[in-house]
C-alpha cells in the first residue's frame, strides 16, 4: 500500500532560506531563515500579524514567496501550489477543522485520499484502516459521524488523516486551542512520540508557553515579519520568550485584587434548558455570583457553557428554574437588563453582540440610543451617539479606520474592545463574559483582562466562562467546573488545583 | 363481484393503488431534490422543470410515437434547467432560492408557450405492469396496474442511497454539501460539483413530469401539475435527505392524495374537496410536528442556505 510505503520513509527536515514575502508595500515576511531538523517538534511563536501564517502559507504553497528558497529533506524544491507540497510529504492541520461533520471518520479518511476509488469496497477499506490504526499511538471510533466527536477526537482525527495521507512534515496551527489541558497533553504527547520515533517532523504554531516548554525541542519567534530569536527550548525561559514576542511593548498589568465580595447579585436555581442539538440539556441547580467577585466557569467547549450563556442573555428559553438578579426575577428582557444593569460579553461578539453591517457608532450605542437620561426617546440624536462613540473609542483604544465603518471591518481585538466599551460604560452590577480573549494577541488579552479586574474591584459581579484554564486561574475568585451540562465541581481560586480541575472538566469525579 | 361486495376493503385498495399512481412524480422530483440538496443547494425551480418535462416528454412522444423517447427528452430538458440553475448559482452573491423561483415561473411559462399545439393530439402511453393478474376483481387489477416508472423510481432511490454511501461521487457530493471549507481544503471545486448535482437532479424532475403527461393523468394540459414540484421540496425535508425515506414519504403523500377519490368510490362524497387537501394538510402537520425552535434539523446538509 502506498500509504505504508511513504510512511516508512520517516520524518523529513524542512528549511527556509531568506524567505521574504511582500504584499504591495507591506513586508509580511522579512528574510526568515529557519531550520527544522527531522524528527523534532519545532515551536513557532509570535503575536497575531507577526507573520506566522504567511510563513507557513509560503511553505505549503498557498503563497509564492517573493524571495527565498525552501529546502525539503536537504534538497531545494519548488512549491507552486498546495498539491505539490502534499506530494513532498508536507501537510498542515488547520486551526479550524477541515473534517466533514456528517461523514464518519472512515469516510472522511478515505475521501481525502487523492486516489479514492470510484466504488468504495467498505469491507476492504475498513480492514485496511484498522491495520493503519493499529500502528498509531492513538485511535478514534471509525464508524461514527465526525459531528458526534469531541474537539479532542476531531483534532486526533485531523492528525491521523495527515499520517494516513503519508505526510511526514506536519504544521499544526494552534492545535490545542479547543482542547482541555488533559486532551492537549495527550495529543501533544502522541505527536511528540511520533517525532521521537522518527516518523514525523512537526512545526507547532502556538501562543501557549506551557506547550512550548513541555513539548517542543526548539523554538523560533517571529515579530513583525522578522525572525527575532530561536534556540533550544531548554536554554530559554518563559520570560525570554515573552520578551522576544512582544518586544519593547509594555503589557497592561492586571490591577491587584481589592475589596471583599458583597451581596449576591446573580442567583440561578434549578434551571433546565435544552442544548442546541435538542438531545441533551443543561441543569444548573445553584449558581450565585456576588458583587465584587469573579466566578469562573471552566470546561471543555460543548459541555453546556454556551447554553448557559444563551440562557442568561435571553437567546435560549428555559424549561424550568429561576434566575434572579438583585433579588428580582430576571427574564433577560432589555428593560430588565437596563434596570438591573446587567451586561454581556458573549463569545464571537461580532455575531452574538453586534450587527456586523451597522457602523461602529451604531453598534456601541445599542445600550443607550433610545434613552434620553432615564426616559425613552423617539427621535435619535446622531450627534450624541457620535460623541459618545468617540469617547468610548478613546477610552478603550478602539482602532477603526472610521467610526462610521461597519463593525465587521474591525479586527477581532477591536470588536472585542468595542463591545467591552459598550458593556462597561456606566455602572454595571453584573457582567457575564464568555471566552473574552479567544484568538486575541498578548497585548489585547492583557488589556481586556485588566478591564475585567477593574470592573470587579469597583463592585461588579462577574461571571466568566472560559475554555482557557490559565485565564480562569489568573482572574477568578471562585472556580466552577461545568461538565455534561452540570456544575460538577466548585472551589475557591486560592485552593484550586490545575490537575483536579482538568480531571473534573473531563468528567472524572 | 362488484364494488359493494368488496365492501370497505375497497378503501385501502383504492388508497394503495392511488398511492402508487400518484406517488411516482413525487418520488422522482424528491429524489432529484435530495441529490441537489445533498450537494448544498436548494432548487425550488423543480416545479417548473416538472411542467416543462411533462410538455417536452408529451411532445416528443407525440412526434416520434415512442413514449420512451419522450421520457428521455423530458430528462434532457430537466437536466438543462438544472444546469442553468447550477451555473447561475455558481456566480458570486447569487441566491439559490431566488433563482429557483424565477426558474419555476420560467419553466411553466415556456411549457405553456411551446405546449399549445400539443393539447389536442394524443401521445402513446408508457407501458404498465399488470401486477393484479392473479385476481379476478377488476378493482384489484386496476389498483395494481403499475407503471414501469414506479419500479424504476424504487431502483433509483436504492441506487442513490448506495451512491451516497459507497461511491466516490456520492461521498464528494456529501462533502461539498456539508462543508465548503473542507471541500476546498481537499482541493475540490464545490461550485462545479453542485452544478452537476443540480443538473442531474433536474433530470429526475423532468422524468417525473413525463410520468404525469404520459401515464397519469396521461395528457398534456396547463393544469397538469398540482404543485408536486413544490411539495417534493417539503417531502425531502420530511424524509431527512434520505433517498429511501423519500420513497416512503412519496407513498404516504400519494396515499393521502388518493383518500378523497377512494372514499368517493365507496359512496362517501362528503368533504370531497377537503380530502383533496389532505396531502397539503399533512405536509403542514408533519412540518409543524417535526419542527423545533431550539434545535437544528437533524440530517440537514450543512451548506444548505435554509439550515445555515
């Protein structure tokens, strides 16, 4: 079988020599020379826009580099398109899964092959897949639709697919962003073992220092398109890496924690709701957030956090239970949100908290455009809207070409800042946040976390749902773990234990 | 023996016969729509394709004297309509639903225009299988007089089901229908595959039309279709995009449509027109019963504009 034949040839090394990529006047990649030795895990670090994706797109043949060469296995090669990269044994696992949800794992594997037969003899294919799987360090259920897979299983299948296709150099683009710490450790551990066995070379794009330290042999750091540092992981500290990534920019320091928690603001009792598939549900028996504290909800995505968020924002109806804010029943109407000063920063704010095609001015005015002091107004005041938007943009450093530009033209970090500006303006009693820093660079992350901490210190009750355990550990006063739609564990942040929380996230008691 | 001796048994018998007779066009159109929708597009124009298929099939059968030539012509005309839909929808920022509606109107309009001279002449009928030969009862014989296209349709349903499961083409159609991103990452051209799937789907709808004009009711006129092309779209959702379930759904719809005439045949004329509305009432009922405000439709192809 060709697949076997190519695999046995083992890992290959890849080297870029003076790789330069210009888009018009912009130099996205500036003479990057990087050597990735066969059979190693090489981490590639860098902020958003540092040139990581440009570099790997040049390697994979999506872009043709303006200057510079690519060496594969010690020989200079031309990669005009992704197909020829694949033929050389280069493969990439994207941050967003490229599996087809309604197909089974086996169907996904077979159809991804260039030489998939016109009529598929499933008995023979399954037998061949089983022998392939038997040689792999990890496996997935072959006959189940990918839709039913957890994120970890999908990620494993993506990697298996690349091996099945005979790739010997793999680029993993933030492979653990959707995994639990345990799953991440497991997947990366397998990847590392494959590399040590000499079957695979991996270029790991990540922004998690923990993963670099735990899994990579060598690391390269890009900043503004240039290679600013590289070396063996053992010789570098986290501080070194952070300095290389951010350069001389100062990161916003989170304000110190002050004050003690006050009266309960949000209390949820016995809430039941169906999830998106309608097959499972969430059941929150008791949840309380007090003024001046941050309660974190950790959990793997798909364990009901999104549904809980939607229940609180009013996007999902409940079948039973009570939600109270400041002691009175809360049904998530606009009026109630205003009276009780409840604000939200949902995940994917461009879709859940904005109208993408309306302007920034209009979007940041949603909380107040129809208010005149405390009463309602009929005629809008464009001038007032604009001046308020300008104030917010200045205070929250929203960078937009123009405040009249559509919201969808802003970068992810700026959308996040704009929504946060809208939601944190004025007094806030309750702030509900979901994955506020997903996909943002270090500078934006630090700033947004500082704002959340400042809100807490001024007496706001904050409920923070996040898949990033580091974020939960850094920000919260109390940690809850959600698993299978229920709150499975609770502890104070002071006594929180990373390993224990990780186990609870995975559903182990 | 006569109808009164058969007693109330006449009702299920008439419903069965009616179900088989009426369901065939539903079956073909819905199979075509399943193929199109599995590739990620909706073709609402199949009603127009059906009517145009009925006209062109009848016309060619008239001219050549060969009913099967008519069926082929209807399939060809149908695939042409599908091709137009597929090509237009491959242009950027074109909405498949809007294109479908305009093609539906274009198809019926063109069929009336070209079909005027064929309202009078009589075309040869498609052959039927006399599956009721074992019985002396004329009702049984009439009910089991099954057109050849019905078993062909059953075969097509089984073939489509097998194709989606165990052929490269079938899997590729499902890939582009479920995830454009995954298809692109695989180096496929989604628009190309969708266009071909829509063209093939149109051919199915054309054959459904030929059945109408060449067997039941068996003549060409402007009122030949009573919305089967549109109902088939609802039927596909009801059948959850599964070709074999389409067969069951088509029979169910056909049976519901035959309820009125069946009751009339045993002398229950009350509510005749109400029973005529049965398939439509059933469609509404089924769609309401299987809908849910909180959850996405199970089995819906991911790239469908109605389920995105």
